[in-house]
C-alpha cells in the first residue's frame, strides 16, 4: 500500500490513498463526521456492512469497533474528509447551548446521513484549512468544530441523542458481546471498556463465563470460524485471516495447523 501523507489539523483529517487499503480493525473513541470525496469505503461494524461512495456523508458513533477497506477510483486517489468531535468540545457546547440527551443512544454504529445543503457547504468551507498550522490556529479549529455540531443538529436533529450522551458503556452481557465481536483485533482493555468492566474484572468474568483465558478463547473462536469459512464456504485462507483478527498469514497458518492438524491451504483439497 502506498500512502500519501494526509493534510490535517488535529481534528480535521484529509485522507488520500492511491491503492486499495485494508485498514483492519479500529476502535472509534470519538464521534466522526466523514465525507467521501473520491473512491469508496466499505465499513463493517460486526453486524452490518455498508459501502459509501463519492458524495456520501456518514457519522461514526464513539466507543465502537469497525473494520473498513478503502477502494480508490481507477487511476486516481481515494479521498475522504473526517471531522473528529471530541467529548471536551461537545461538553462545552452542551453547557453553552443547553443541549442534553434525553435517552441513551442506541442503534447502528455507523449512520448514513441524508444529503443536506448545510452539510455540503460546511465540508466545502474546510478546503482552505488544509494549509493551516495547527499550533497557531486553535481558535479557528474550535470554531469549525462548533460549526460542525450546529450543522449536524440542523441536518440530522436525531443526532442530539448521540452527540450529547456522555455516559460510558454500562456492564453488558459478556458472552453475547464477545460472540459478536471476537473477530476484531483490538487490545483486551478495549473489550473490557466496551463491556463496562475494568481489565481485571473483564478477565475474571471472562474465565468464569468461558472457562478459558480471553487470549486462548479468542484464538480458538477465530480458528473455528476460519475452519467453517474455508471448508464450508470455500473461502481462501488469504481472504479470511485478516477478517478474523490475525495480523499475518504465517501466524494464522501455524495456529490453524496446530489446532486442526492440517494447513488451511490443504483443507479444500
């Protein structure tokens, strides 16, 4: 993958790629407003996969796990613009304007936003900010972030319940969460936080629930899914190892053979 260095302010990021980019797993700690300028991006939150094309707006909720693959257009660059809305900015906005969430935020992790003139004009207004020097332009950045919040509240009023929900994840059912999200390759502390637990409590509850350590269970569960996809669905090992949380093909193949006594490449023979 060849990467063109993005032009960015701390919370306004322009991404440019000239080749297909499988970004793997990502923990989304803050809300993100994104606009697809060129190319496509496939986003999977573990339950649903969506494809966003040039001209599409999307909103990523904070405290979510996602996978995404970027596809540049033929003979051109993948281009996207993302605005990160941090909790400090949103809390300050909430206190000043009196916005509060009335109910807990639920629903999909990534939302497709309907086209709106305010959204388009706001994104176009950010073009000159590519050349700004972050340390000396913090006030301008702060104004553009607040403008983004105001625009979102006009273009998608339902996002009020999302933007101003400042609660941390509550303690949830561990078995259901892990069976949904085992294929995300993130640190255990992320899994712990998203299930409403400290790392120590997560490990203790995990072993009580599954009778295995988190690391051992995750590897076994991922290999079981890989075995099913390769043998029953005809998937290629090279197509499943990243999708199931393994960092490289050789490690996946070694672990697979150790568990099943046969290399994944031989399973279809």
